[in-house]
């Protein structure tokens, strides 16, 4: 690789969900640029887009169940925008966006009440601590699988 690419650092590793996430999180988002600066650009697969085979395989499951998430390594993750646009109509996505805060509040309230029934002294703190622990564990697991 050193003889082919002499314009900076490179690393060849194995592909894993964590390494894919690490690379794709730097995807260029459209921004407003001053007149004297040329905007960044990205080239990528668009026809069909990356993930098209997943949509063909799972579109029915998402539509029949109304699921706006994917399961990746045992964790629910937000449905990527490309998938959501191919699976749900604009109207369906708008309805989901309007319902989401209410659903999150309901889930929080259910967990809070569950902890109160268990006589946990400070349910709010317990929920927060649990979320921090899960985020740290996920972060640590993903870093170990990067390359």
C-alpha cells in the first residue's frame, strides 16, 4: 500500500459494524460555506444506494410492524435515513417524528414506576446511571472491534 498511496496515513483492517460506523460517521453533511470556500463533496453509491438489499429483504417487516429501527449486534438503532425514505412515506415519517417524544416519555415513566415498585431510592438517578453504563459499555465494545 505504501507504494500506491503516498498522500498520508493508511490502515488496512478487518470490517466490522464498529469500523463501518467509525468511517461513516464522518460523512459530509451539507453546510453553508462562505463565498471564498469551495464546499466539500462526497461521492457514494446512489443507484441503488448502500443497503438496498436490506430494504428489499426487510421492507415488509418494517411496514407491517411500524418499526423505525434496526437491530445491530443485539441493540436497537435508529433506522438510517436512506432506509426510512425508501420504506416509509414522507407522511408516515412525519407522524412518527410527532409521536416519538410521547413514546420516549411513556417508556421513561414505565421504567421509573418499575423502579419505584422495587423500592429503589432514587429512580431518576438509577435510570441515568444505567444509561451512562450502557453507553460506556457500547463505546468500549465498539472501540475494541474497530480494526
